[in-house]
C-alpha cells in the first residue's frame, strides 16, 4: 500500500500511527507529499488534493483519514482500532470525531495564519480557537484510556499538532489530567516515533 503523507499533517499522522499500531509498517510505503502544490500523482488518486490518501494494493485509492483507518482495521492487525459493536464502538467513534474536530479547527487556523491579515481572518481564527478550547475542556473531563484505539490515537495526534503549531498557547496549563494522559500515551512507540519535528 502507498500512503500520500506529510509528517506534520495530523490526519496523515493518525493514519500512519494506526497502521504502525496494527503492525503494518512493512506493508506501507510513505510518499512524502505537499498537497498545497497539487502534485499530479496525488490529484490522480484524490481530486480533492488532500492528504492522507491511501492507495491499496489492488489500486483502489481511499480518502479521507476516517475511511482509511476503517479500511486498515478491516485488514486485521495486532490491535482493534474500532470496537465491534455497542456503546464502546460509538464512544470510540465519537472520540475520533472530537479529535478530528480539533484538527479541523487548528489546521484551518494555521491556514488562516498564512494569509494576509484582514478582519474576516480574525473572526475565523477566534471561532477555531474557541472550538479547540471547548473540545480540550471536554477531553479534560473524560476518563481517557491508555488503550490504543482510533480515538485515543487521534487525540494524541491532535494534541501533538497543537503543541507543534501553537506552542505559544500552552494547552497543558488548564488541562492537567489531559496532560498526564498525553505524557504517558505519548511513550507508546507508534506515537513517539511519529512525533512531528518543528
Ligand atoms: N477530513 C480530511 C482532512 C484532510 C486535510 O485537510 N488534509 C490537509 C493536510 S493537514 C490537506 O491535505 N490540505 C490541502 C487542502 O486543503 O487543499 C481527513 O480526515 O483526511
């Protein structure tokens, strides 16, 4: 399988960390990609020009990250990313959605930072900042497990992205429980080895 990837994309990191957690390291070839320059190889597989995009061994291209992690889980690996049924399944799916929401807001804000200043930009940034803050508060109030699943891996990737891109706004201070959870979960090999470098 080939994965259009960038180490600083939290969505791509979630997918790759899940692949490593499943034990698929040797089955995935990483294709370092900048989606913002719309390389033809990526466009041929994903017309949205977004990463991550996985090309399966039979040639099927898959996006976005939620679809890819479902596909990887369906192949059967060392862990189960999605509990099979019942409330446990939907709690994990909800956790992934919460973490993905942080990524959406933080990545959106990062994109705004790169644009020329204008009032609209400030409004979008304030909105995204608040969305992240509310999601962090919710995570702080949860009893997060140290068990690796798609939800906990996604949360670690979202927090890693905030640390990478918004270090001047330390999220840890107001969220001691989340900080303690992240400090321990971050030691897992597939989280430690995918930590993005500034
Ligand atoms: N919902 C998508 C989001 C993917 C996404 O926005 N990726 C960014 C990189 S972090 C991207 O490719 N951006 C290019 C663009 O928006 O044109 C997912 O979960 O995979």
